[in-house]
C-alpha cells in the first residue's frame, strides 16, 4: 500500500505523482483566490454604495455575477471533462479574467460596470470548481484532510481583511479595485504551476453526466441552494449593514476577519470531525447553526454580539463547505469530477447567491438590512428541514470513502 500524506512524493495516481510541490501550488492558489475574495466580499459592494448605487443596483450586480457564474462554470466544466483540458482552461480563464478586470479602473457608472461584470465572470466562473477538482485528484484516498489544504484560502482571506480593514479608513475605497487586479495577476501567474487532471478521457455523451441527476444529488443540491440563498444578506449587505450601524471600516474588516479565523480553526480540525461524524449530521447541524447566526445578526447592535455571531461562520461556511465538497466528490462518477464540482458550485454559489442577492437587493430599501437576516434564518431552517426530511424518508446515505455511491 503506497504511503499517503501531505509531504514528499505520496503515491502514483492516474499517471500523476502527488508531491509536496503540487500541493504547495494548490495551497498558493487557494491563498490568492480567497485573498482576492477578502478584498471583494467586504468592500466591493461598499465601493458601489459609495459610487451612489442603490440597493437594487447592488443586488442586480451581485445577482448577475451569480447568473453568469452558473452558466459558465457548467459550460467550462463540461468542456474540461469532455476534452480533458482542465489545466488549459484553468490557465486561460485565470489570465483572461484578470485582463478584463482592468476595465473597472476606467468607469464608475452602473451599466458599463454591469457589462464588465458579465465579461469578467464568464472567465472567472470555473476557477474555484476547477481548483476543488485539482485538490480532490491530488488527495486521492485521503480526502478527509481536504480542510488542511483548503485552510490556506482562509489564511489568505483573513490576512487581507485584517490588513485592508485598517487601510480603508485612510485610503479611498476605490483602492480595492486596484488591489483585486494585483491579486488576480499573481493568481494567474501561479496557475501555471498547477497539476494536470487524473481522469481518463471522457467519451462524448457519456452517461456519467446523467448520473448527476440521482435523487441524492438533487436533494443535496436543493438543500445547499437554500443554504446559500440564506447567505445572500450576509455576502451582499453585511458590510453596508455595519456601516449603517455606525461602525468603522476597521471594525468591518475585523468582523470579516473573525469569521475567517473561526473558519481556519475548524478546517485545521476537519479531519477529526469528518472521521467522527457522518456527512448528513454535519450538514444538518450546519443548517441549524446558520439559522441561529442570522437571528443573532437581526438583534445584534453591540460589537461583542456581532463578533460572536461571526464565530459561527466556522460552521455555516467551514463545515458546510467541506461537507459539500466531499459529498459531491462521493456522488460524482470518476470521469465527471470536474463537472460535478462545477454543478455544486453553480447551484450553491451561483443560483443560491443569485436568488439571495436579487431577493435582498429588492427588499433592502423596503424592510432594512436587519430584517433581511431574520428572513435568512427562515430560509436556512427550510433548507435544513428539507435535507433532514429527505434523508429520513429514504433517499439514502451520502456514502463513504473515495468511490462514488451512485451507479454509472
């Protein structure tokens, strides 16, 4: 039995040698990808708010981004598995999306920014799902340690939000556009070090794609969709909510950093969690904690309570995200791993956030940001009940081990 771990050449798998060098390249990509998100998520919508965009326009920008993410992550994922060109497409999309971002430097008007967003996200869309597929390939039969690799994304995120939060009190918020460009450029250059795919060539019209329509997959994706809808208020309006409560950008950065730090701690210990608890239990618990978190944000005005609610990000994002990646990897056939991760990313972070952004953008100026979080709690409860009820009614276990649990 070949030795498996995270150091040195580990094992031969599908013609590719897993090594410290390859895993280092993957960690570096996570670090940069989520480092850029550490600029985008807390501050880009706030930047749009300071440009004079109203709640509906901010919601539309965010939702259109999600729509394009859905369409193009699936399209690129299909092409990657069909032609086994995951590496080539990853390099292409990383480079072109970086070039398109440059155009944000030259406009502050809604319609041009909307068009740039569509073009940018068309190439940005597959990057994270491809990165997850690369990681699953390299970890092979040690996928329960995924969190210890993915944690580098959280480290990148927290370092950026801590450093940038203080800087934003002294520099124009437009600086975020420049910093995102710099981070994206570094990520595109680092992408050249990524490993290739381990899957065999997938014949056209292979039945593996149809097998993703299994009842267990549909249940999982439907529930995950609702979980991300419930996050629409958080990702779209949390920073604006805090600014309207009178908090500084330093505090806003701190709040995002606390969430990311909690996420890091849970990912470091993720191997122990997923060895001890079934994926179904982890997911149901994550839904329950999400409902609690959004209720806390509905009531929270004091900084201690706001920061305490951010600690729950360890579960609402940390354990939920890891469980989702492991679930779809187990449910997807070997030759459709890339499209499997793309579908998961498209339904949750694409469709889910799209609906969440549209809904919250429409309601923000009607009911206020606090009420959005109360609504989010209800959506999380519905998602958790759907998943729990579906598993209790016989859709079956999500499976164990590296092999997929659906027939193909």
